[in-house]
C-alpha cells in the first residue's frame, strides 16, 4: 500500500523525453514507482489522461514579507509551482540588527514597491541572524522555499550607515564573509545583488559601493559551500546595454566558481536587438568556462499605475518617489500643491516617452468616466494640459485610485521572447511574484509558457516546456532530488490540462493585511499540486496541509 497513487496520467517526467501513459506511486515524501507497478494507494487520484509533471520551480520571487502572513505564498502554488526562490535583488529579511530594522524596511519598500507600514505590521523580526530567521521560516510552509540572502542586508549588518557611503575595509569584508558562511551552513540558498534600483531618497543601494575584492570574497564563500547561486540584477537599460556588468560578473564567476545568474534580459522596444548582443556576451563567458547564466520572464511587462499605491516607473524620479513615501492621506495635498506639482511635472518629463502608451484603465468619478480607454497623451492634448498635469487632475478626482494601464510596456516582441526562452544560456525566471503587488501580478508565468508558447504559438513542445521549468532549473541551481519524476526523487507533482492551462485575467483582491490590496491571477487548467507527497492545492483550493521545506 502506497501513500499516494496517481493513475491514468500522461507522464511528462521533466527530462525532455517524450510523454508516456502510466501511473506513479508515492511513499511518504518520495516517488517509489513510475510507469507500471502492483499495489494501491491510501489516496488514489485518477488523472483522467491529463499531464502529470514535476512541480514547477520559480527562481525569482520576493515572497519574504508575504510568508510572514501567508505561508502558502498565494497565488504562486496555484500556477503549478511547488518550489520557489526568494530574496532576489539584494534584499532579504535577514540578517538585521534591531537598530537597523527601519532602514531595512525602507530599502525593501523602495526596491520592491512595498508599503513600509505593511512590513512594520506583518514582519515580526523575531530574529537577527540568518540561522534564526531560517528556523522561523522553515516551519509550516506550503511550497518549498529557497531563501537567498541580500547583499544589502549583509553590508548593512557589517557596516551600518557606512554601507551606502564607501568601500568596505578588510575587517568589514571578513565580517560579511563570516555572516554569509554562517548563512550558507544554516541552509541559505545564496547571495543577491542589484544595480538597477535606488533607495527611497534616490541614493545608490549598498551594492553600488562594493568593490571587486568584496564581491569576489563573498562569491568564494558561496562557492566553497558547494551549493547555492549568486543572483545579480544589472541595469541592462543603459546605453552600453550593461555589457560591462556582464563582463565583470563573468570574470567573478570564472574566478570564484560560483554560479551567477543575471536578471532580467528583456526585449526592449527602445533597444531593438540588444538582447541578442547581451546574450552573445554570455556565450563568450560560458565558452571560457564561467558558470554564468541569464534570466528572462515569459510575459510582456504590463503595469498598472495608481498614485494611491505608488509606481516603479515614476519612482525613477526623486520627487515622485518622495510623494509615494508620504502617508496616503497626505499624498493628495502634495499633488494639489502648485509648487509640488511643478516639481513633479518637471521631473516627469524624462519619463514621458516611456509612458506614452499609458491609458486610463479604470476610473470612478463621474467626471472621469469619459476618459476610460483613452491614452493619457490624447487626454492631455485635448484638455490643453501637460501629460503629468492631466494625470494628477484625473487622479485627484478619483481620490488617487484611478488605474492607468501600461500594456506591453516591455518584452512584448513574441518572436524575440520565444528565442530567449529557448536559449540554453537563459533560465526562465524574473517573474517578481510577491513584489510590486499594486502594479502587476507576478505569478502566472509558468501557465503562460504553456498557454502562449506551447499551445498558441507552438514554439516549444510540451516536454521541453516542462523540462525548462523543472529538471533544468533543479540541476543548474542545485535543488537536490527535485525536478524529475523518477524513483527516489521528492514527490513534487503537478497535474494539468495542456489544452486549457492559462494564467487567467489580472484581478484586484483586498486580501493584504491592514485593508490593502494587490493584483493576482487565478489560473485555469491546473488541477492538483503536490508538495513532498501531500496535496497543497486541488482545483484552485488550498488544503490544510503545509508540507513545504527549505531547499
């Protein structure tokens, strides 16, 4: 008698091999038979000919804060994901000294567009060190979780305020290495950096001040642990396409031996073909033996701008970023003040070209009803106003809740995206689930891969798509005994219908503590997600089980 048996399945085992019809048996948390076998299960599931695959892996999320109030990291498991990695882009929740908690929350809020008040009310900070944090994190998890440690955290921990002022001394580097060594020994998944963000004041983040000797020393600690990755968010939007950053991390990966992943490479409408040039540079470093990989996301980058909730794009301006730091009840006064408006309008001019397609997506005041569906540029021209003046006026009439949609902002060239998704140098990630929750729904890329690039465009076979989301990531990223349906592997499973799987429409839900909301997607076609042998999600509904573990 097995603990779980799945019968009558179209088995796609994650290796890329052709699908086959068969059954699968689980004993406890491990797969014990695949194909045909004798015996029954305490729980028997008839897959009805649907696809049975290894649970998908999402390598780029920011669920660190959400897991403090939602141990299932919703809605990511609903999209077939059994394992996720968080702590990307240099920001995590540990290590942190008690005196630095406020500073860390400001950094986290600025990088990932999260309300500082949400972090204050939901993150208990009952830890200081990484081992203590992982002990807190490791109990009662829905999906499996890999926790990367942010370089900003380690630098703040070792240097205090000086982390955003200067290079580290030898003694400070040794402190950082000791902290990281302790973290890796306790089960941390790696180290992350970013060069694509600023803090709430518009200042450079701690990563900016790290010199080569600091970076190399830390990478060597990751490499000597024999596990984990180094994630880097470069600025590929620069005129030089970020190629010097690729070269720097190619050298560091080659010298240290640490696996480095740079995220994200996107198809940019303002820089056509740049992704190919960047990819060529990755190929150059891989040919030299560097363990260097890129990441890309599956979906076009659609965004919603709502002044009540902030904006990643507008936050590139210091004046707009300061306005988003204000309390919601004070923000309207800022936008109505003539002097403040003048500064916001002036600083917004350099962002206007990228925001040209912005449309009024949803409005609430009667005075704004006629604007829905129109571009903000057309509205401004018709009303004889500046682009940002029109945005402010419309928003004020709606108590700042007007939703401005920026669809296909980036990464909307499907031919280019298809080529990126097929490149062996590129890993599928960069979805950002758990971050920027008032601007887009980050979860859903796994389903969209099958919906768009397998079923609709036929760029990729079902077997190859599953392989890209499972064994390929597990193998390269060192996620042991996962990503393949084979005897002895952990029983992380997903049952889905290739004919109907889809990410679902973006929708707003008011389920964030403190009366706040977020954008999510509810998928179709995903029937069951099993984590370590126990069902976590069945037809979109979570069970009372929380079988996830730290990976």
